[in-house]
C-alpha cells in the first residue's frame, strides 16, 4: 500500500519505518529541511533503539523515502497519516496548529479520494475540526473530492517504540465509516498475525482512549509518589509497600514505581490537555488536576531534600548528576525531572556535572555552553569535586556502580536517588548517607 506520513519525529519516523518494513511504500514529509536532509543521508535525528537500521534498510530497499514536498506527499499515499506535534498551548490545552496545517495542505493538493489518519494525540472533537478544515479548503478551491478522517492514536513508548509498533497490544481505530474501518484493518493486518488487535470504535471514543490510557498511567505514578511522601513521614519503606500491593493482580507491578516525577513529551501534556478539555466541557476533573499537581511537586523533591540537607547553602557547591533523559533508552529531555533539578540548582548558585548515555547532545542543544554545567563523558567523571551524587534516570548501568570509587571521589558520601536504585541498608553499611524516595529515611522532615 502507499502511505504518506506528515511529521518525522518519534511517532512519524517509527510508524513510517515499521509500515515500510512489512512491504508498504512510505513517503515521510516534514517541514524541517535539516531533518529531511539528515534522513535522506541515513542519519537518524533521534535516538531510538533499532530505528537507524530499520530506516536505512527500508530506504535502501526503496520502500521509505523522505521529502519536504507536501504536494508529492498528497499525491503519493491513499493513507495520509498526521504524526505532527501537539504541544501544550499557553493554557495547557493541546495546540492543534500543526495538525490543522497538515489538513489544509492535504486539501490544497488532493485530487483523489484520501483517508486522513490522525496519529497525533488530540482532544476529542479534533477529527471534526480536521474534517471541517479539509472541506473548507477544498470548497475554497472549488474541488469536489471525497475523503475520510480516521482517528488512530499511537501507544508506542519511546525506548521500545519499534517493538511496540511491530507487536502492539491493541490498534485503536476510530471511524464512522465501516468501509474505511476495513481498509484500516487491511493496513494493519501484518501486525495482527497472532490475533486480532484492531479495536474499531467511533472517532470520539478513539480520541478519548489515548488520553484515558496516558492519564491512567500518570495517575498510577502520582498515586505512588503521594504514598512515597507519606511513607517517608511515617518511617515506612515505599519499596516494600510497592511489592506488597503489586502482587495483587488487580493492581499489578507496572507503573507503580515511586520516583522524582514523570516527564516526557506525553504524560505531562496529555494529563494537562485532558483536564483542560474537561473544564471546557463544564466538568471539574479533580483527580486529573491532582495528578498534575502531585507530579509538579514530585519533580522538586530531590532539590528540596538537598536544600534541607545543606541548610539552604547550595551556592558554590558542585553536584554530580546521573541521567538527563526523562527515562532510560531515549535522548528525549522534554519535561524531564533532570531539567527541574538542574534549573533549581543553578538558581541557587550550584554547579552541575552531568552524564547521560545518550542525551548529552540534547542537553547541550537545550542549554548550550554555561559555566555551571559540565557534560562529562562517564558517570565516574561527574564525581570530581562533587558534594553529592544525584540520580534522576534509571539507566541500567547506574544500578550497580563501584561504590568504593564513589566514596573515594565524592567530597562526602552522600547520594540522593530519585529512582530508588539501591538498598538503603547496604548503603548504610557502606557508609553512605542515602536519601531516596519514600524509604522512611526522613520521618521528621516537614
Ligand atoms: P516530534 O516533535 O518528535 O515530531 C513532530 C514532527 O512534525 C517534527 O519533525 C516537525 O518538524 C514535524 N512537523 C510539524 N509541522 C509539520 C507539518 N505541517 N508537516 C509535516 N511535518 C510537520 O513529535 P512526536 O513525539 O513524534 O509526537 C507526535 C504526536 O504523537 C504528538 O501528538 C504526541 O503527543 C503523539 N505521541 C507521541 C508519543 C511519543 O512517545 N513521542 C507516543 C504516542 C503519541
């Protein structure tokens, strides 16, 4: 089949590469000339395990191409996928500018039936707006061309995106046209070999399903963080509590890890957008507002602990920071807890020596050269002259460091762990002061 994808970011590029991998002919359109040029040269602008090989193989086989030319894109695919960003607006609701821009572009060049498939995460009612935008632009041209608008939200996780796309738990397709539903089923048949994964529903339900999934996961995290903060005050260990509740299959172990807050390009903005959607619909979504507030507070936890530990005297101190990406296996630093922590440290006059296996370039792109930030080429190198080690991302190779070296290099044996990687008893035996999340170490803290 012939497919066009607008937006070559995490979602668009993975979707394009995976659809090409099963034999389709995919044309990826982006408005960023630098991105398209790099992709044409086989240089993948984002870090995602396995993506570079998949893109290169399919490009070499002639099934995956890249262009800036939207007219060529409209001509190419029966399926016109929208996978552009939907960042938060000033008030937190989703900014649909790019989505509607693609709709206008498609209508400008469309002279045959097209299925416009929206993969971006968008509020309920967006498919109607896309439909109106398309129709308006077609009318303005005096063109009479049929089209359908489908909602097909994406559930892939950065860091495991290829696997998620190739072996999805479910493929949600929202359409009011049964024939289009069947065409979408045919498109996804290669990913459906073991059992039926396409869940067909109406458009509005499909749009809401994506927000519901992300809001549920964010709620689990904020719930655990709320309990972790309580556990600290009660002298309980949240990790024991986690295992104790996770063993109940109704609760499960997924997404109940306490930590220094969720980040990334999806949870923060989607929880916000859903809460704003509720407000616009005249409903006060109190739980969603609390999920967001708890997370904002949680991102400050490590800084608050550090501030308390040093009696507010952080000026002139140096801190080693392990992890910059919002989670392991990605270079994405959007809304990452590391940013809140670094910015608070800089504000207090402290310096940061940071290491991340893949997000260093991204960090440099975001913050540039500054005197109070040193990007180090190994975890050990961050420790030079550092008053404490701060852990923000749970990369696997941070799990078992050489504690002797740590102790030797740090000015004082102090670790603040935002991901609960180590056993507090062992840390105590090794002579570290170990401040983690919800591990009963600070019963008297206010
Ligand atoms: P991204 O920012 O990585 O990529 C968006 C791309 O769209 C950019 O390359 C940008 O240049 C391009 N673009 C903007 N306007 C365009 C236009 N008019 N025509 C063509 N290209 C254009 O975004 P992303 O992380 O891939 O997310 C895309 C959407 O998918 C968002 O709505 C997001 O919420 C959703 N989503 C993201 C993830 C994720 O893990 N990143 C997962 C599921 C869903």
